[in-house]
DNA sequence: TTGAAAATACCTATATGTGGGGATGTTTTG
DNA sequence: CAAAACATCCCCACATATAGGTATTTTCAA
C-alpha cells in the first residue's frame, strides 16, 4: 500500500484527485492540506510514502515545505504538481528535494504513474519538461541570497529608497544590486526588473 | 438530465471533476476543452445546459468565450470557475454573461450545487465573494477601451514612448491616459501601474 | 589562508514615470 | 439635442530607475 499526502491550495482539485484515486487499490490518501504549514503537520503525523505538493500556497510555499520535508524525512518522495513550467520553478523544486515534477495541464493519469514511480524511489518528470535544459539554464545565472531578498521587495512595489531603509543599507547599494541582477538575468530597459520580479515572484 | 461542458486549461482538474461528477445520475458531461476556442466548438455542437468556464485559458480567455456563448445561446448558463477573487475579474465575467462564480479553493461540492442551481436558471455565487461589493467597486471605476488597450501594452513592458509610436499618438497622450488610469484604479507611487497591469493581465 | 564572490557605497548622466495644472475636439448616451 | 465621457495634446517639476564607471570590506569555499 502506497500512502500519499496532497498539498494544494485549490480544494476543488484535491476533491477531484480524491475521486480519481479512489479507484486505486494500492494507493491510500492519508491526508491533504491547503497550505504548506498544514502539509508539514500531516507529514509529521502520517509520514506518507509520497507527498504531492503545489508550489504556490498560502502561509508556506511548496519549495520551502519540500525543503523542510526532505530535511526531516529524506526517505519521503516529493512530487511537485503545479502550473509553472518555467525553468526557475522546476529547478528550485528539484533543489529543494523533489524527485518528480508534473504540470497541471497534464491528465491525472500522469500523476498516477508518477505516484507509482516515486514510490519505487525513482524520478518522474512531465514529458513536457526538458530536464537537461532546466539544469543548464538555471545553474549558470542564479541570484545571490541578498539579491533574491531585494528582488522579493521589488516585487512588492517597494522603491529602492524604501528597500534601503528596510535593510538599513544605502540606496546606492540597492542600485548596484539592481544593476547586477539586470545583468545576470539579461534584462534591459526601464522597469524590466520589476516586471520580472512580479512574474517570477512565486519562485521565492 | 443536465448536460454540462467544461473548459479549463488544467487537464488534471478536468479529470478530477469527471471522476467526481460521475456519481451524479442527473448530470452528464457532454464535453470538455482546454481552451476557449475548443469550448466554443463543443458548445455549438452539444448546446449544453451549463458551461463551466475558467478565465485564464490559452487561445481565448474565459471572458471572451463567455461573451460569445451568451451572444449565440443566451439560454445557456455559464458558471465561472477560477482562482481569481479580484472584483475586476468577477465583474468582467458577470458582464460577459456568467450567472455563477465559484473559486477553485472551494470544494467540488460547491460546483455541484452551482450546476444544479444554474440549471434552474438561478444565479450562484461563491460564499467567499461579496457580490454587492463587487458591483459597487467596479461599476464606479472601469477603464475605457483605449485605456485597457494601453494598459495591456504597459503589461508587455512597453514604455510610454513605444506605446505612442505603436498607436501613432503622442507620448503626452499616453502620459495622460496613465494618469487617468492611476486615478481610476486608486494607485499611487512609481510603477504601481505596471505592477497592476502585470498582475491583472488575465483581465484583458 | 588566499582568492573569488558577494555586499557595501559612491559618482555622473540619462530615460522614464508620476503629479499638478490646463486645453480642445469627438463620441457616447440619457 | 445636450451633457458626460473619452481621446487627444501641451506645460512644468520632481521622483525613480537605468547605465556606465570605480572602489572598499566582508564572507565563504578551495
């Protein structure tokens, strides 16, 4: 019997998955949650074989939750199940310790296959993803911890001056970080960085 | 027998709904699609009693699709089923002709209730929504056609000068439109409009 | 421990957006 | 038809971000 926990902020999708997986005799859903923190509670109590985990969730996102799970229970296999196909998102879930990655626009049959595959401690990646491409793309230009911190504040519409005040450093420094990030991310032109920050904000 | 069509770009959710609704004897799913155009094809062929429709979909979004459906088949009841709880999103779906609105973080039981309610030509709104608030908020400050057009270009990171060149009008005019939009949307501060444009881009 | 990366800070200049005001003609609509 | 809404354009001042430099200190890994 494979035990599974599901974390997903859309209850409708959980309900659908429960109905769908009901038919599977060797799979048992031992719990579900609508946010990362609730997922951690379930995982600690039930220690399922496989955890299906969305990225964008309230309270704690799937990346952080996965990191916690893999730290406490390295043997638990985490399957990312999200709408995001961007390399950055995939890379961060894999870095966090996920060993499977499925896109929500794939049929549920794929999730089923992935559950079985992960339960045997193998990896499973959605056919729509190019995993070699992912690791190539994201290993080259990553932002430093400080840069990510600042980018998250930029995504919240904070100005450089506001960020400087928040972090107790000078505005010049923020400007430098902006420049470096623009360079690393190969952006150009006014407000490209803000646009990037907002669009990718789930990734932090 | 209530006939239902589903449009939703996440096949996984459709699969789940199919499993869930299978138990309902008086409901028959006559078709599903992953984009608005495919939905229109199905609706024209099957003319279901109820159409469940996401907003964000490839090729044609749910707002436009709903508008088409209600124009051709005013008797078909459209149920919006999306993750967006923003007043603007709700208002636009209702303007397009939807008579129900459910959030994806609600359980599927709610969708079931909504299908039955809409099939009797009644309205159904998610309990998490405040419909009076919606109509108050969005009836007062809506953007004009031209403003929406410009906002869409802003969301694409175009500068005022670029937009001016594209539309063959002066940059001053774009600046004025920006000002008016900032006023209407009650924004303030640098780049708030760009942020708004990117976050709400599904709405256009 | 030494070198590379990161974080810090400043300079000048330019581009872009915001906020205030005013103006004129067209389109929509009650 | 007349009023309201819309689209167009301009002015000035100011805030903010980008782009090009340079430079010092701290942190971390080989």
